[in-house]
């Protein structure tokens, strides 16, 4: 199979009639004005004037090459070979030269709204956000949109736009998200640290920065946002890095934990000689609580000794542990938890009863094969499927993924059971919420048991003197406060022995310190380490691209 193509060949494939190509797959297009449509509510729209299509159900569109890639769930090379071997009419469409990108967003020097959205709502690390604004890798425009400029050889060639105004009636996801007009095709928002030998790929800038916020110690890497699951953007950015003397050996794919993200990784991981792909999809090995209960109940009802990991590995491979019947594999293979959907068929959701029956069917098959006697789950399942589903052609990559997930589950001391997140920003927010809850609990525990206050203000020959005592009976600790209303000193005693002093500027400050830190508030220098401050060191980041 041919893997490289000339510009003329790519032009030839891209200008084949989009109508002819789509109809060759059995789609009966209906003429609607200047366009064509297909499916319920005309969600697939085909535009002869621009020789392009757009699928409103998935938000994906493009030229004939892109359509073949999507429809056949294949890569660019395979789509090109398919088109060049076929017989299609040539489009009358004459491609107009694309205008060069120019940065047209009016600059807003006030970045407070963008920082508030990224830090307080999306929970990105404030040091990282401030650093990227300072280095002009994040900008704001006059509409208070956040702009992520794509840099290539120190020139901005495109941009990702993230709105901050919440308007769910206008925007399906609540806020505007888009790519700037005339942005360079199949390129990316990318930031490099040091001399990159690794590339981390994400579907959006927010996910990219979320992962970076959680892994601030990474060095010699390039972070890349492909603005969707775009294989072409990965390889175009890779080519760019290589031409800049970056010796990339490993690509880590942090796509979303959904069907599109899983298939995206599968299409990339095709076995390159000097390039290794690694999956860093969030919560990829977490099993939903409800499903685990169903697995365990089915095993108990069948009195089966089959390892629950086997069921999870097959379900994960076929539909990504989903309750729908949509395949999550580039081959579209499903035997137990899904079905091969027709071109215009929408996925449907299983009821708990229907899912229970599918799990039970799998358990019966696995019991029949006596899978526990086999060295490999892959070999056992392959034998069984050949016996029962001989009408389907088994793909070894399907079996390999089952075996891989089974091994990954087996290597874990305890299976992760819970509610998986979809993307890295959800993961960051989840961890941030957990940390804040833990801090709140610790704060409540510190204040609650420690200090009982015995207070008196008494008169002496010098006037009004200030005296208080704070006592922790259990730990035999005592704070004795003396002075005037303007100047106070607190001496701390442990089991009757002097342990240090605190010299706040006022009685009010002293009260607050004791309330917040109890007997840990020994002196002014020590107070800092008990305060809830974020680290103020900035990362030593070398921008090379």
C-alpha cells in the first residue's frame, strides 16, 4: 500500500466530486437548494460549491479525503489509496487559494476575566496561567475571549478561541469555542519546554494545560492541542518539530475518555519503527461502580470462577465500558456489548436488564472455554468466537487490546471502581475539589479540639493591662498573653517549660493567629509555613518554538 503522495495526487483526491464519493457508499443524497442532504433532519449536508460536507450530528466536516477517513475509520494513507483506485467524477469546484492567517483579535490589556475563568472555574494552576499570559502564549481580546495563538517559527499561524461569557441558549456547551478564520490547516496550539524528545497530545488547550498543571515537573517535552481528534495535526506538528531538530521518540496521547478519544489513539498507534505511542487517557482503567456490580452479580448467579477482569477487558475494548451499543474500536468489531451500526443509525442505550443479559451471555461463553486453563485470554476468546461467530472476521488488533487491558487490570493491586471522568480538565477539577475538602477537614480538626480560652482584663498601677490564657489540657500546652491594648506578647509553655514566643502587632492579630494555628503559632517566622499559600516560584521554562 502506498504511504506517501505527491501534491498533485492529494489535489486529485481532494477535488473528486464529494457527491460522487459519498453516494458510492450507498448514501442517497437529496437535493436541497444548492446543497445535498441525508438522514434524519438533514444532519449530513453536502456542498458541491465548496466540494465539502458537514455532519451536524458529530460536528465534523471536510473534503472527500476526510469523509473517507471518517466513514471507513481509517488513516490518511488508506483513504488516499481508496480514492485514487476508485472511479469518481471530478468536481467542478476550483479550489481558491486560502488566505494567509492574520491575527485579527483586538488586544485587551485587562486579562482578569480570562485568568478568573481559567484559574477559578477551570482550576488551572495560577502560576502556569500567569506565566503563559506573561509570555504572550495566552491572550485576551476586547470581547473577553481567551485566545490561544498557534506559533510556528515564531509566527502566529492560527488560534483557538475560548469564550468566557456563559450563554447556553446560543452555545451548546455553554460558551463559544472555535478556531480562528484562515488558521493553518491541521496544525496545533503547541508549547515546548527545553529540547523536546517527547510530545504530549490533547484534544483542547484546556485539557493540555490541565495535564500540565498536574505534571509541572515535566521537562524536554512539547505540549500539543490538536483542537479535536485530528491525526493529521499530530503528524504535521511532529514534522515541524523534527525540522527544528527535536528528536521526538515518544508520543503520549491524552485524548478524551470516550469513543472518539479511544479511536483517535488506536488510529495513531499503528506501529512506527522509531516512534512509540503511549496512552495517557484519564481514568482509562476505572470501572464504573454500577457496571462492576453487574459483573459481580452475573458471576455470582452463574456460580462462575471467571476473573471479573476478563469481563471488564472485553467490555472496555468493545464499547469503552459504555451502556450504549456503539463500538469503540477502529475495526468496529463487537461480539457481546454492541452492534455494527449502519451509516445513518444512531447508538442506543441499554437498559440495566439488557446489559445484564449481555454480561451473562459473555460469562456463559467464557465458562464454556474453560478460560482459566489457558495461558492467554486472547487465545481462549479467539477459539470461542471462531466457533460461535464464524461469520465475522476476527481482527488481531481487537484481540490484542483485550489482552492488553486484561494485563493492565491484573497488574493493579486493587481495581479502580468509581465514576470515570471524560477529560483531563474534569480530572483536574475532581482532584482540586478533593484537596479543598481535605484542607477544610484539617482546618476544622485543628481549631476544634485544641484551645479553651480563659480571659480577663485587669487593672494595675500602669493602667489597663491585657491578659489571656489559652490551654490545651490534653497536650499540657498553655499560651500566656500579656501586655497592653496596643502591644502584646504571647509566651508558649509545653508541660510547664517555656517553648517560644509570639509577638503579634495587636490583640486582634494574636486572636486570629491562635484561632488559626493553635499552639503551632510559635513565632512570626514560623507562622508562614502554616499559612495556606501557593508556591510563588515560577517554572524555569525555555520556549524554543
